[in-house]
């Protein structure tokens, strides 16, 4: 099993990796398929029109997550990591005004978002809670080409065939698997065994695997991730005002940060204020995400604040912290996130927020433990502690927006991650519940969870709102 650090951590935009980034990537991929001449069903005339239908959670919470906007921009040839945020509004508005998609290599395509982008509130597609079907038509309405996509969390997308293949053990990365990775672990148990036999740390094993794919580009690309995470925190700490979406949620990170800075060095500062520093870093990221800003999936947008917050906390508040260790932090976090993604899910629509903030806390806990000098066994223990104490967490955001309770939930996830790392460092790594078992419990809990608590905005916090 190989899931790259750059699969787990993707640079993109808010507010959601599964509902914004994934649909944009799917729409872009569909356009590229059309450009490449895929499809054209027998007897169909020339390509003339596009339509898109959103199902399940993409329909129920799509408006709050800007899924419609994401599809439009993807059909315009845009991708989350390269989208010019300053031009996005004008690009979207042009489609509404012209009712067309105009791209090089394709004819002018009729597309009226008010008619051709449909939110289907009926049953979800069978493959996954986040499903969408994109279609091309000729002038008579006949289907020219159609493809079903699933946004499976963290910005990952799969066609229906790819999803089915993955469930039967067919690799989606054959060219990567052929590289003969030196440490191809697919479970935490295998990871620990390889570390024991090789004498290497998790970071060292993960770096060796990544170099097989990325070579000399690995270190600069890790630097870019770190830089983007820090820029997101800094921007979040500098902005105030009301977040978009209609809930009128006020940005708080800037005010809290200014208050914390004013208290620095004063004898009145209580020890627990350390928690406020972790929280404000996480809140800064998730306020930026809610505003549609540039973020890094960690492993999702809804959980994007936990890993950067703990990384910033380590660098700014922990003795002995160095910039050099930040890359190891990301590599260890990605190793743990990859195990969770491979063996369970990071999709809130599939398993609830335990798969998002819970996974992020496990990643951050293990990473912090590693850079604080923890053994491989202590790292695995830290990740398990953090994940275990998020089990059962629902995904029920108010109005389908990644704001309430998501912003504060990231803050508490960061605090739990640091506590988990600290507890594990006090022990020797031996513990009762292995991380692999905890991951399996998370998956089973998610499967048993009532659908209304899995990103449909039909239960929990989403429907218990203030009446005034």
C-alpha cells in the first residue's frame, strides 16, 4: 500500500475537500476526458451540452459547501491547487451570464447552472454517500458521454469502476506499486515490524518510500506544504469579520490571538493557556477554510486545522523544536493518515467526523510524538489514543457549512492530539488497543451510524439551532 504524503496533504481551497475540491477535480477530469475523445456513445451527434447531477451528501449539503460553484469551476478547466481565487468569482459569473462553457479544444458547450446543475435529494448512489454524474449531450439531448464519480474524502475522487475495483483489491496506482518500495507497510503492525527489523524510524521509512516516487523534488515539495500551512494560519490570525453562508458566524481567531499576545510574559497567565494557543492556530485555519481560502487537506478540509496547529505549537512553544523536524512531522502524519484512509475512511459523509477530526488528531499526535523523540511504538500509541477518543463523533454541521461545530472541533482535536502525544511519551509504547484495531472500530462505528448524522444536515446540531 502506498499513499503519498502529497495525497494526504493536498493544497486546495475551502470549504470542503469532499464537497468542494473533489467535485472540482471530478468536473475537470470529465472535461479532460472529453478533450481526449473519450466516450461518444454510438449514434450520438456532436457534443453540444453538459449536465451535472449531485446525489446524497453532495446534494443535501452542497449549497453550504459551494459544491455547485466547484463543479462550474471544474468544468471551466480549473483545479483546486492552481485556481486563482481573485478570478474565481468572475469566472463563475460568466458561466451564469453566458450559459456556456467555452474552452480550448472543445466546441462551445451549453450549460445553464440553474437548469443543468441538479441537486437530487432522493436516495444516494449505491457506491458512496458523495456521488455525482456528469453527462455530455448532443443537441437533441442524446447522451454523448457520461461518467459517475464519487468524492471519497480528502479531495480523492473515484469513478464507479475505480471504486468497485478498489473494494476488490485492485490497485489504482500500479505504476507506483511497481517501484518496489523499501517499506511497503499497509497496517500499523507491519509498520512497527519493519521499523524493528530495519532499525529505522517511521519518518525514515516514509521518506525512503516517498523518494522512490518524488526523488529530489521531495524536500522542496514538503517545504511548500509547510509554507502553505503557515501562511493559512497567519492569514487566519489577521482577518476579522463575518464568515459567509448566512449563519453570521464571527471570526474569532484574530481577537483571541491579540489577547494571547498581550498576556505573554505576565505572571497572571495560567498554565492551561497553552490550550488556547493550540486552539487559536486551529481556528485560524478553519476560519480561512470556511471563507473559501487556500488550505491544505489534513487529511480533509473540515479537519484542516488540527495538523497545522499542532505543528505550529511544536515549533513555537516546545523546547528543542527545529525547522528541520517539521518535514519529519508531515511524513509521520501522512504515514498514519494513509493507514486510516487505506483501511477505513476519512470521509465525514461515510463515517462521520471521527473520520475527519479523529483521523487528523491521530495524525498530529503521532507526528508530535515522533519529533519530540518518541519511539515508533510510542508514535503508534499516541495515534491510537487520539483516534480512540474521537470514536463515534458525528458530522452534523449547521446549515451544511463547515463552521459550527467544525471550527471549534478542530481546536479541541489539536488539544487532544497534544495530550495523546504527551501521554504516550510518558510510557514505553505498550498499550491495550492496537491502532489497527481502533481504525477498524472507527470504520464499523461509521457504518452503523445513522445516516442523518453523516453530513446530511438532517440531524444533530444541524437541526437544533437557536430560534432567535
